C-alpha cells in the first residue's frame, strides 16, 4: 500500500516538474496569436478548415526562422460558433498579455459577440470568414479607430452580386429563396431580395431552415408548387448539399445559386449529381491564381490530402497579414492595429494567395468576386464572369 | 402537395418511431431517460460507413453495425448506469447527458467533424429512383425500404415483447422490479437485453437516415434524440406502441407545420403538439395512467 502511494506521488511530482520546466522556456521565445473558432459542435467542420489554413502558414513562418527569431504560436480557442461561448473566450483572450493579435472569429454571430471586448481592451482581430454587415459599424472605438478587420467581402456585396448574376448573366426571372436562419443567411437573403426587387425579378418563395436540419422536403415541396426557375440557397455547404439532393428527389431540378458558404469540395462530395448547375461566388479561383497561390494549393493538398477551400485560403492569408504586422510593428497590440489600418490601398496591401488584401476605414476589404459552377462533379470557373 | 407532405412526414415519423422505442423500452424497464440514445443512432451510421470502407457489402455492414451498436448500448449501461441503479434518478440522468457528450466527441475524434456522405457505391442505384408515382406524389424506393424495415422491426419487437420469455420478463420488470427479482428473474440480464434491442433499432434508424439524406455528422444524434424523446412522451413514455404512434404523429405534425405554417417554426410545432398532448392527456396518447410504484 505504501509502495503504491509512493510510486503515484513520485510520478505526479515528475510530471509536474516536467510541465513546469517546459512552460516558461516555451513562453519566452514565442509570440502568441489567438484563433477563436468552432472546433466542436455543429460548425466544427468549418473550424477545422480555418485551423488547416492557420497551421500551414505558421509552419511556413516558423520553418523560415519565425518572426525576428521568435516562433509564432496559435492558441486555438473553441467557441462552438456560439455567441455566448465567444464572449467568454474573448475575455480570456484580452486578459492574456502574451496574445498580441487575433485571427477569427469564424462565424459572424460569434465575432459580433467577441468584438466589444476587443474594441474596449484594444486588440486587433482579422476575421477570415465573418461576412455580416453589422460588423463594419461595430468594429470601431470611440475615437473612430477600427479594431476588427476582415479579408472577406460582406454579405450585402455577395447577395447583391448573385442577384445581378441571376438576372444579367443567367437571365432567370423567377427565383425561390431558401435561407439559414442566422446572421449569415439572413444578411445574404436580405441583400439578394433587395437587389432582385430593383431588377424586377419575382421572388416566388421565401423559406428558412436551421443549421443542422436534415429534412427539407416540406419547404421544398412548397417551393416546387410555385415553379421557380432558380433557387438561391443562403447558407453553408452541408445543408446546401442536402437541399440540392432533396430538391432533385422531388423533381425540382433547377439551377441553384450559393454564396461563399458553398465553396467547399465537400459540397460536391455530399450532394453528388444533385448539385450540378450550382453557381456560387468565391473569393478566388484556383484556375486563375498566381504562382504563389498555386504553390499554396499544392502544399495544402500534400499536407491535408484534400482540395483547398476558400476558408482555409482566407485563414492562411489572415495569418500572413497578422504575422507581417507583428514583424513590422513589433509584438505590441496597438502598433499591430495601426499597421493593419495602414494597409489601406491596393498599393500598400498585403499580397496573399487570395489576391491583394487591404482594408477601408471600417476594416472591410474590397475583393472581387468570382463565379464558379458545378459541372460534371467538379467546381469550374463559370463561363461568364461579371466584374 | 398535401399528399406529398404526408408521405414525407410519414417517412420522418417512422424514423422517429424507431429511435423512440429504444427510449421508451429503457424507461419502461428501469425508469431512466437514456439521453445518450441519440448518439447510438449516430454511431449506427458511422459504424456502417467504417464497415463498408473495410470492403464489406452493405447488408453485412448494416448487420455488423447493428450488433456493434447493441454492444455499445449494453456497455453504456454497464459502465454508466448500472453503478447508479440505487442512486437518485437525477444522478443517472446527468450521467446520461455526460455519456451523450462523450460519445459525440469520441465520434469527432474518430471520424472528424466534417459531414461525410454515405458511400454511394454501396447503395444500389435504384434506391433513389421513384418506386410509385400518383399524379404529383412520388415515393422513392428508399422510402419504401424505410417503411418496410421500420414496420418489420416493430412487428418483430412486439412479438419479442408479447410472445417470448425475455419479453415477459421485461414486462414483469416494468411492473415491479423487486417482485420480478423475487420471482427468479435475472434483472441485470433483462436490462442488458433491453439496451441491446433498443440500441440495435436506434442504429438502424441512423443507418437509414444517413442513406436517405446521404450524409452523416457527429452531432446528428442530438436533435434526432430530442425529437424521439418527444415522440416517446407523446405516445406515453414506457409504452412501445405509444412510441411508434408518437413518432409518426410527430413526424407528420412537423412536416405539415413546416410546409403550411412557417418553416422556422417546424421544431416549435413538434413541441407544441407534445405539450398539448401532455396538458390534455398527461399519460400520453397510449400510456397507462401512472400508478405510484412506491
């Protein structure tokens, strides 16, 4: 009995000593950035995409010697895409003096929940994915300085763009709208409908769904009755693939429109033949990407054994922008923010794999949108772009 | 359109019913609401995927997944619920929620958190073809298969409960555990059997759903579990025919609610039906009036 106790406490002490020894040594020569995203829960799949992009960039930076001799380290914080969790995570970020900047959040709702703490305490965040329009007005402190930046375009831009594309390029006039009942889906839907009405399109059905729903047949059966020529699905790819699949099964075989939430190879994998003829906006096209982007696309495929998605690409660039800011301005929260705010024109911008990243006074970016279409089980650039 | 909605709702309802019988049987026998049951449903789908990727044909993979799910259900009882048999009900309920979260995260570690498609090459192509078409109503072969499998499993389950020795023992346990033990019934063995049976049926529901919708993800068990629980309560928790009826009523109510009222309210409609039934018929549609066991 005594012997057993001794062994256990010895082991415990040894573990403790090891832990203590490893701790401070690691902290001294690393610079930390926070990556708050969903890593569990129903949005964990997207969090995995963002993490993949961040990890790839960090590996490159650290393999090339880090930032001024220090390793750049990401602290991954799981907020499950829940505003409540995001608020908790944000206060732990601002209270950790070792964290100098943030790449995140992934979801608009979560980003909006974290934002007040970042603005109040003065730490800059670059979100690679949060597209909701209200972020623009909530990113600034009392002095009018933006603390939240994004290298992704806003929902209203995409929604409007897709309505224009439906009308002017595809020439389809009767459109049904199916949207996810959250900030992202509603933002896209509102912008789409507003532009559609100006253009004189007819909205023949407006149905909502919840993230994680599996059965969409009641809404689709209703939509089918109105005989639309196209369907705009304002949401993400897992639900989008199910909607496409089920609409094909009930005989509603029409072109589908989607925003960047659809731009993931899994959309085709999940939806199969049913997702043919889906037109979607994408921040960049692999086919027209430059040499740097091609290198990134190959490295991504080699490391993760799957095709790159735009979330990973944007997260890769957001990490690159943050690393550049730290390298140029030093590991200081305020100086990092000022550096980011200085990336204010295409000439001063950061040249990443998704194109030139620069921000306006609200921290929003201006990037062109490309259109992809699903043909023969693959994403290909749409024959007609609209820029 | 109404006919098509009814067909859709009926399909969904039978799935709920298959999960709900697992809830209701466990509740009937040991008065435990097994909140981890939804995760067994999810595991059924993922295990089938794994067996198929080992090269096994679909029927073998499905059968093995059902057996494995039954084993996991039994293990769940032995590890998490049996030690708490004499503890207050609340303790077991909390453990059940804990096991649910544990299994969900375990699945994420094993299979990743990205949604996966059901392997298409394993499904005969005609499954997604229409089997019957009347004017504007279409029933696919997959739906026919869901009906056939669900009905066959439920008839089989009823035969087990009413005609076999172990079924008689289950019913005896549901009435009075102490008396049943005094009559020489091996209580733990009967409980084990109940978990195995309910888990296998829940797994089958998960397998058919992932084939029907062609997708599976680690968190899929949560909402399905909650709905099936509602179905069990609706039908009268503890009653097997009640769970079946509750599942079908809930599936149809939800589909009609989404189709005719407003789609964001579909879950609300489902719960409203449940609440109304509980208010006006507290024992559920087919439940017995509750007698005090003490």
